[in-house]
C-alpha cells in the first residue's frame, strides 16, 4: 500500500454545442419528448440524452449545427424554445 487516496474517476460527456469535453455534472442533459427538447437536470427522464453546457451560447451553436436531432436520433427538427427559456431564466434572476 502506498498510502495514497484514490481519486474517483468523474464521468465525462461532450457538449453538442461547442464540442468540448466536460464533467457530466457540469453539463445539462437534454432529451426529446415528442417534437420538443426538454431539459433533464436530474438525469432521470427515459430515452436517449444529449449534453450541452447550461449557456445560451452553446445552445445556439447546437441549434445552428443541427446537433440535437442528430444526437437524439430524431427524424425531424426539434423545438428548442422551451429549453432556451429554461437556460435564459437563471441569467435574468441574478441582479
């Protein structure tokens, strides 16, 4: 025994917007429910998930690159307005 404490491995995911790798806890999971992208902060909703930084900039990049339909394996375009409102709400709450 070396006496060192073992650091636990932190799961990493890739943001579909900026394509940077980050800790899973730093990203927001997004799932498709019907034709809409819905945030899943607890990570418990069923289905395939995509991860994005909780910033409007990364969301805009993901929408421009059409990353959500590809990552979530959806046949058509997905509505991201509800997700945009969710991400913009915390920024408006801070003074």
